[in-house]
C-alpha cells in the first residue's frame, strides 16, 4: 500500500517535470530501475482512469502520458518524433461535430493533434 503510493508519487513527479508526454518505458527510465515496468503500467492505468494523468495518442504510435492540466494540443514531428505543446484552440469543434452527427445527443470534448516537421529536421 505504502509502496504503491510512493511509486505513484514518483511517476507523477516524472510526468510533471517532463517537457513532453512520455511513454510508459520513458517514465520507467526516469523513475529509476527500482520501479518495475509492470508497476508503472498498473499505476499509469489507475492514474489515467482517476483523471490525474492523461493519455495522448498520436496516430497509432505508442501511447504517451502527461499530467492532466490545462486543455491543450500537441504538434508532433513526423521525422524525429519530437513533441511540443500548443494552446491554439479551434472554436466550435464540438458544436460542428454534433451538427453533423446522427447518433449523438451531446459532444463534450475533443482530442486533436498536429503533425509537422520540427526545425531540427528541416
Ligand atoms: Zn524533428
Ligand atoms: Zn482543444
């Protein structure tokens, strides 16, 4: 019990210091060898279902995780995989999706990622 709490604290800390969303393997690497990969997987699953961290999927790549803070988006470099947070916000997306939808009565959130080439790769 105590050990689990500590592992979660370590993971939370790793994610809050990270410059970009991390994969489970990257989280484990930063957390140190004392934390087992299976422990990280379990903690990540729990923490994302509780809502303290957020899962980010980049078009079928390995899922990454970040601290669930302010709503934002990411730009991903399609050459090297570098990721940057952006706060640009397309307005009216949910409304437009709902207008088009035949099955849904409400749309309350969106997930949107941008893909491009970073300055290091040009
Ligand atoms: Zn790049
Ligand atoms: Zn948004």
